């Protein structure tokens, strides 16, 4: 008998999901702590153990796998709490991190750029130069390296990032610098750019290198501490850390490349959304929006035809105005529209929701933890969406008087009642979300009306129906574990990593030997990774190949699948070109098959599929599913209505409800607006028909017309 546990630590709540040997899922949620990682997990483990009749030590002793996702690295970067890091680069290029790359948010929007990630006084120039073909233009002057090492020692540097010009073409100089650093500063962690992120673009490679280096002392200590605390508590299984790839790595792998822990928690929501879409939409290739609404942020990801979208443009601190990770990650867009987002009124009388959040401490005013500022959660409580006595399964009593007191200044500024101010705040929060979703869909040529929504997060059910209506989406799926969507995704995640090598090639005269040499180089690193994870006993290991390609004259590339891990014939080249033309048309609505392609980077993606427990069918409810009670609820566009309130555990599979209604789950609340309908699926998920009321009205009108 063994359990599998996954954890997602967010800015406000820590979610824990346990799957037992029978496939039943158990969810617990507790407020996040900022100290030791295990301190924030233990309360949820105690909740789960109590339900199973086990103590924490017994529970962990019977757990074979523990998956962990955290925002620790992301928060450290945004808050400037990373290690003191030095940047070693080629002489003549000290301003790479200052000059950056960028664009403009709008033609009249002023741009405020941050200071470079590493200050100039910790930036050191090394005398060396490799040309773009990999030739040694200027040999490495080791005295310049030793001088930089002395300066690092003098400034008490805690981490070092090395990014030399064209190290991706010939890494000899970077490797030698690494040897010298290991010899003279053996206790200082080092990141070499060509090993971490071998891309051509200098700023992205340099940025990812110094970010990774700056996280190493922090994440080595944090993850090592978590590992030790789990072991001390009785855990002897495999600890896996969620990655920004939407997969998982063994702890030592993440300690070596901690930049891939950035955004690791949100990356798991699309993994869970894909599983929910497959279960409820009757297809293995669903197209869905995945919306994860937590206490701090609203995260949205996209799945097209069963494929999760990825991006190399992950910015921390704002697009173009923050710092770019430069590494591939699940494409998740985050905005400050979570349950803890603070509502404010500016000097011009305009209402703003977020991006500032009350977080977990002090939290929304209604939490009774010292918060006094109005939040989205306070607005939902005032409108009747949240159950004051049953929030978080009854473990947290909501103070409606405190929520009202927090909103009174907003209402007075606007000349509205408190309920009107709360309703307006929720409408603005919804519009902020809709704008972000349109950016990730319409901007990529995808019509959101053709998508279903998978909603997750503790605050997801509050306004997901309104979001769907604004976007024109007909179907919404709220999984039974929606309150812990990212943690649920971690249970479905495989071990995934990607390796690449640069080799410029033109398809009309492609040098197969050179291209295959690049693929072999990536393949050697992929094979080494396979060996390191062999102890996880994956069911199967799959390797997929791709290339970053473009039309001549284009600035950016599209990642294009390859038919095999080697280019063996002209037919393979033709298949590559055809695949690119089709991809280019889908993304940009235009292509040019007469053009040859320029290929830049050749990639191999390793996916090691782990054993996964099959979810058990939802159990029949032991009660008749009657409402617990009713209460007055204010619905946008409908006013206040007396609304039945249901307990989710009392609704058997097959149950159908029409809005207005409120469904309470231990970790989330589903608000059904008038005109909507919900069905409880065989898996216990909620499948919402947003336009059910319109269909009923249309059917009634048609019947009346036929009777005439």
C-alpha cells in the first residue's frame, strides 16, 4: 500500500493532493508560510492524515512519491532576494544585461527599465574571443580570469554566471573559465551559459545564466532543507520537483539548474487541464483554456488539439520591463487578479483591482488575520458567493462585518452602496481576466469561442461563468480538485527535459553531416539525462526532435517538429519544410512555400513517462442532494436573488442543477449564474453549460411558434 502526494505552494495558499492506492483523490489547503517549506505543508498533511486515520509520520512512511512545486525562486527574483552574483563575459560586452532587448507596451506608454540583473561593479570582462564559426579569434588570457576571481573574492560574491560571446559555437573558453573557478573558488556555485541555455541571442543567454546562478545558493539550501525535513518526518520515497517545462525532475537535477523552478507551480495547471479536457470532452486532443485563479494571481494557459503551448518569453517583473528567463516554459500568463487582489480607487475616481495582493498575511479583511484593505474575496463574501461558516471546509470563518468595513471607503468614494462597490470590483476583475485571455488566444489566431474552459484554483468558481460569457465559450469544466489544480497536475506530470545544439543551415543546401553532428551533441546530453533518471523506473522514454527555423530575413524562429532524430534524406528535409509552412500559416495566417528555410538550433526533448494512478470514478452520494440552505446572492446583471446552496459531496454523478445556485466544495466555491446549468460527471467534475438558459428560452419560443 502506498500513497502519492503533490504540493503546490502559492503566494496565499499551499495546496496538497494525495492519491490513495484505489485512485481516490484527497485535497487539503492551508495558508502559505514563508519560512521552512515543510512548515507550510505539515498542516495540510495533518488534515489528510486525520481523514485517513494516520499520523503525518505514518502517512509519509507509506508515500512512494512526493512532487513539490513552489514560487520560492520566482518570488526571490521579483523581490531582489537572490544571491550576490557576478557576471563574467567577453571583453567589450559588459553592457549585455543593461542594453537588453525589448519593445514597447504602447506608442505613448513610458517605459521604466530596471537596473541590470547584475550591477556593473560585479561585471568582469575576460580577454578572449571566439568567432561565429567557432574559431579562436583571440586566445583566453587566463590572467584576466584570475583578476576577475580575485575581485569576486573581494566582493564576497556568492554565485557566478559565465556567458562568453559565441560559446555556443565553441565552448572551450567557457569550460576553461569553469575549471579555474572550480580551482580558486570551489565553494561558489557557477553556471556556464553553453551548458544551461545554448541559444544564439546574447541577452537571453546571459540573462538566463545569471538568473540561474543567483538562484543556486537559495534553492540548494531550500530544497536540501525540504528533503531533510521530509526524511526526518518519515518520508523515504522519491522527491520530485516541478519544473517550468510542465514536468518534474529529481531534486539534484533541479539544484543543478534551478532556473527551471521559476514558474513551476503554474506550469502544472495546464497538465491537469489537459487530463480534465480528455476526460470530459470525449477526445484525446481537446482544445481548452486553463484558468487557475489563486489568492494572488490569475494564471491562464492554452492547449490546442491536445498540445500544451510553450514559450521562450517568460518575463519576471513585466514584459520588456522585467528580466527574461530566456528558457523554454509552459506558456502561462499571470495577472494580479486573484482572490486576494486589492481594490482601490485612484485620484481620478477610477477603480483598480490588483496587481497588489493581500496575500496570506494579513490576507483579505474577512479572514480576520489583520487585513483591512478590500479584496476580491471580500467582494465575493459581501455578494453572498462565499459561505461564512463553510469556507475551506469550515476551517476558516469569514467576517462579513470586516469585509463591509473594508469596502465602505471605496463605496463612499464612488457614491455607491457597499454591495454595488463589491459588484463593480468583481466586474473589473472579470474584465482584467478576459483581456488577458484574449491576448493569449486572438493574438495567436485562435478564436476563444471554439474553446472549452477548465477552471481551477480556490477562487476559480466565483466568476468563471461570467468570464466564459464574455469570451463566448459554451462549456466550462470545474474539476472536483479545482481548488488544487496545479497540485493535481503534478500528479499527472512526467519527467521532461530538453537539450539543444546550434548549427546554422539552409534547407536548399543543407549540410546533413553538420546538422546530424549537432543532433548527436544534443543526443549525448539527452542520453546522460536518461541515465540520471533511470532510478525512477519510467514506463517508457520518448525522444522528440525539433528545429528553430525561419524564413530568410525574419527575426524570430518557429519551433518546428522533425520527422526523426536525424536528417537522413532529402525527403526528411522536404518534410521539415512542409511542416514549417503549415505551422507558419496557422500562427500568422500566411506562408511562402517558395522560400527556403534558415535553421538555427536543433533540439531533442526527452519525456520519461511515469506510472500514474487512474482516477477512481466518483462515489455515489449518501444523501438526496437537497440544498443545505438558501441565501440572498447578488448576480451581475440580474440583481439579488434567493439562491439555493448545495454541498458538493452530496451531489451524486449525473446530478443536474440550473442556476442560480451555489455549490460548496472544501477548497472552492462554484457560483452558477441565472441561465446556466451544471452536470456532475462520472468523475465527479462539474460540467457547466453557460448558455443553457438561452437554449431553454429558444426551445420554448420554438414550441410556442409551432403550437400556433
